[in-house]
C-alpha cells in the first residue's frame, strides 16, 4: 500500500518538474533549485529532481567562474565546458544545454559574428547544435567569406548541410576540405558515411577522385593548391588532370583533350580505366 501511495505522489511532482525545467531554460538556477528541492523534501530519492539539482549546482559554479574571464576567453571556456560535460539525453538536461548554447550565441553575436576558433567555436556551429539549420547555414556562409579555405570550417559547414538534408551540397564542401588538407580531416569528423568509408579504403588523398568517379560529383576548380607532401601532390596532379580533360572537352578542343587523356592513362592506368568505364559527362564546376 505504501508503494501505491508513493506512485500517486508523482502526479503532483510533474508541475514542479516543469517549473524547474522552465527556470533552467532561463538559466534561473535559484528558481529551478526551489522547485526541485520542494520535490526532494517530499521524495528524497526522486531521481529526476536530484539530477536537476546537480545540474543547477554544476552550472551555477561554471557560470560564476566564467564571469571573471574576458569576453573571448569566457566564450571558449563555456564552449569547452558544454562539450566536456555529460548532459545525457533527459529533457531537463537538453533544455539546460540549449539555454547555455543560446547564451553563448548571443555573446558571440555581440562580440563578433565572424569569430572562429581552433576548437570549432563559431556562430554557425552553435546554431547547428541547436538544430537551427537555416541560421547555421547563413552564419557559415558569412564566415566562409572570411575563411574560404579553412578545412575544419568547411567540414563543420558540410556536416550542417548534411544534417539539414542538403547532402549533395555537403559532399562538395567535404571534397573541398579534403583537396586542401587531407591529413587534417579525420574520417570520424565526417557525417557522410560514404565519404568517411572511402577515406578509410582509398586514403584521404585519393578520396576526392574516387568520390567523383563513383558518385557523379562535380569537379571543383579551386585555386592552385600546394600539396602537403608528395602523396598529396600526386593526388592533386591526377585530380587537376581529370579536370583539364573535362574542360578541354567542354571547349571542343578534342586534340588537346586526347593528349591529356593519354597522359592520364600513362600516369594512373587504373584511374584512367575507371574514368573511361564511368563515361563521365561534362560536369566541370567552378567553385572559386
């Protein structure tokens, strides 16, 4: 009978839990603590209320530490604290995490909308984690005007496009990042499983070529890239040679095109064979 009475008590705690969660959404730790402590006073082992109190204590402490830092360091500190903390998947934890991210976004918007750090902190990534994909895409595009060839930023943007179900456009930015700095892009950082699997199979240097061969992707006519090492340099030579063949065909210069095709066949017969098997249509894409 005692257990039945205790279960019935959970009908009243829902209202207090909702009040606590609403307070956390405003980062009102005092209000959240008052509602959650009321529950614990009646049900000492209430798991959700106890967890909520722990969230209040932990994050009130973090935000107090943040107050003593300058603006840029404070933003980095909070960003790292959010990603190092094990929030879990409860609705209360997600609510608090989103509130912290919104606070961080507001701080960066006041400070510098084009702020981008080595840790990946930027307005676009915050909006992406909040699943505000339209805002995230707009912020990334604006930031890429300042850092058009930053590989980690290109991957973050590609991941956002992928999550927003703009998968073909995402592939373009993944490939651009891999062409620029293949060794800086870990396969695990890429949400497109086809590309990450291809990286593990063919290596990051050759992935842009195989992705084009297998997926009918446009060739990216980027400014001249200087290879990181001999393997990167060799892969870029192949990529640009295929691009040159396509451009010559588009221009109707078939004599020069055949010369380039012969050079490609001599240089990489396996790739040339795949190239001919796929019978790629004209698709040179000027990406800038």
